[in-house]
C-alpha cells in the first residue's frame, strides 16, 4: 500500500509540474502501441502476396504488392516521426519536472529549521533527495508509460498467438521473462540499500571536491600543500565505491545472462514449432513471417512490460529518499492564531530562566539565563568563545526554541508570534555573515526586500555603515558585482565586506538590532566611526551587541558577562571594572596590549 501511495504521489508531482507534456506523452504512447500491430499485418500481406505471385509466375499482382510495400514504408516513416516526437516530448517533460522538483527541494530547504542543517542525518537525507529528485519522478512516469504501451501491444499480439499456438508454448513464452524480472527487483533492493548506506561516503567525496575546487579554500590549500592529501583521500573513497558498485553490477550481469538465455531458448523453440507447421502446409509463408515477428514482439512486449514494472518498483523505491526529505516538518512554527507584535515595544525583551541544549550536544549551551533589553537600551554580551553568546542570539531570533524557560516581547512569549513577522523586527549581522557574489546594491537590499531595489535608503544605509565610500570607488558603483565568482566581479577586503554587511543590517526597519562581532575585521578608526553611527541608529531601538573588544562594549548601557552558558556578571562598564572580577580582568588584559 505504501508503494502504491508513493506511485500516486509521483504521478501527481509529474502532472502538476508538466500537465501538457504529460498528456501529450500518453497520447503518443497509445499511438506507438497500435503502430506495431499494423506493421505486423502489413508484413504478412506482403509475404503472402509475394508468395502467390511467385507460385503463379505472374507480375500482374505486383502493383498490389508495390502498394503494400509503399504503405509499409509510410508506416515506418510515421513510426519514426512519432518516435522522434515522443523523444522531444519526453525531454521537455523531464526538464519541467526537474525544475519543479528543484523548486520543491529549495522550498523545503528554506522551510526547515536551522537545527536540521546542524544534523548529519539531515545532510544525508538532503544529499539523497538532491540526487534522486531531478530524474526519478520522470523515470517513474516513463516506466508507467512503458508498462501501458507494451501491455496494449501484448494484449493484441497475445490474442493472435493464443488462438494459433498450443497453450503450452504460450505459457512458456509468458513465464520465460519472469526470472529476469525477479532478479531485477532483487538487484533494485540491493542497490537502494547500498546507496543509503554509502550516503555519508558520497558526501565526504563531495566535501573533498569543494576543498579542491572552491576559491574559499584555495589559499590554504596552496600554503599548506594540501592538494595531494585531499586528492588522495577523495580518490580512495571513490575507488572504494567503484569496487562495491562493480561487485553488485557483476552479480546482476551474470544473473541477467542466465535468465536471458532461457528467454531466448523459449522464443526460438516457439519459432521452430511455427516453422514445422508451415512445412506441413498448415499455415502460409506470410503467417510464418508474421508469427515469427509476433513471437519476437510479444516476447519483447512482455519483457518490456515486466521490465517497466520492475522500473516502477525501483524508481518508487528510490523516490522514498525524496519523500523522506519533502515530508520533513519544521518544529519552529507559529500558532494558528498568532499574536500581533507590539510596535513600538513598551517593555522590551526578557529572557526568563532560559536554558538550552542542542539536540546533538551533551552539555547545556545556556543555563538559567535571566536578561532584559529595554526599549532604546544597548545591551552587550561579553565572554570567551563557546560561552553561549551566539546561541542566545539564535534563540532571540527564534531559530531555536528554549529547552526550558521562555523569551518574551512586551510580556508575550515570542512563540505566540508568527516567526517570519518576528524576524522582521530583528536586524542581525552574525560574525560569519554572508558575502553575496551579486551587485553591491543587492548585497544591501537583501536586508529589507520589501523596499524597491533602487530605494534611496540603500545608499543612506551604506553611508551609515561606511560602505558608501568603498562602493563609490568600484567600476560600476552600486551596480558592481562583488567577489570573483562571476565575470567583471570586484573583490573586497574582509573589512570592506563587513561594512557592506553592516549596511544590510542597518537597512532593515526593525525594533531590535543585533550585532554579533560586527567590527572584528575593521581597523580601530573604522570601528570607532561605526559605533559612533551605531549609537545614533540605535536611538529609539533596542540593541544587543556582542564583541570581544571591551573598548567597544564600554558604550553599552548594560553589560552581561557569560561563562560556560551562564551569566556571571552584570552592570555598566564602570561598575564591572570596580567589581574586579571576570570583566575587569579581561579589560585589564586587553588594556595592557595597548601600553
């Protein structure tokens, strides 16, 4: 029943993606099923007419024979045209289905939670879906067409043979392809299981391919002479997969040879019987030729039909990988009756006894966090790497939900809001911000795509972040493509990229601004300029600032010090320095480096 549901779903996917081409494909299939029957009957008439003319030694009937040959030639041309048309339709249908499935994969990739991306099992599922989705649905439909087309032809030809041959021979012809089909089903199951078990290995090969080919890794690859190491590892994994795959293919080929030999013996035994009946004069020479071709075609139709059924099973089996991905359900979702987000905020953000542990982690990333960000307040988070600062930001943006406790906005649990609307109220630049290899204007516009791509606020945000001076110096100003991936692209320094990312964050008309290490790649002067502007931009908004540079966080109204997922200190810069604990020690260490 599960396989039937998968088949129904695949047919629905193909129909939705390319209804016109799918309908045309079935029409061509029906025509192709009927044409071979006409060809068989025409060949019988041609042979019988030729034999009659030869026996009578007359040429008067040649006109009739020539007419029949002309019809056969026309039928062959029509068959060729229909076959070519079918190929064109199949290719167009495959392209549309591939695009549709790619859209489905992209939509699901965007829909699922961030947690999925940090799970190796999800990465395996995504890899299998990306591998199978582009072609499996089309192959499945083609297999169904193959079954129906050959079934129609077999029904017609089989009716002819059933009344002309002994039931034993007919049964032999019907049963002879079955061993090969059963072998195909067994091989399909083996290949499916092998591929699932080797998904992780295939992804490792893909990873080494990225290491060897992407510009991001190119510098270290050469500096540390890692090319030979990664090539050797990739080659070893590929060799391992080739050996295993060849072993499966060898067993399959040996079995197919044995089963094909049995099917060939069956058809020629049947032909021997027909030839014997012809010599006895029971049937004509035309019938001999027709029966021989009919036997071959019936055998071929039966084999193709059963092969189509095996392909249906195989493709349905592998489509499980696609459905496994497409049925993933995000855990972060909005309630049926979402609350309206207060605008402007009156009370601000509050973390109430929040604890969190990553599903794949052994330790709590955050423990009993109590933190408030009032409207218009700038709050800074300080702590060593791994202390939980970025995790706290992810919870605020509702990329994850707390394991314990809750986060509120004006006293309302943020889980009561639509996640997409909540995120519009938060403008974030992470320390691992994205460098979009598109135009400078688009890099900033992505911060608020509700605006037009040419909105004046794009330039204003660039001025506020310091990116405007950088962009004006580019060959095509804001229309210059950034990065070196595409033609005429201009590369920026990491500090310049960071200014562009800051402009993207400033463009968003949000109530909360979050900067996670926003100036780590900027020099001291540029950092000072950015934060002077930041204080102006943050006026009337809540701001959360994460930075290792304690000279930067001095501007914050309240500073929280995190250590191993817990808040260990809280206060203003002056209060924490006077307290003489963790923050004071960190500040003193950094201050000494400037003396």
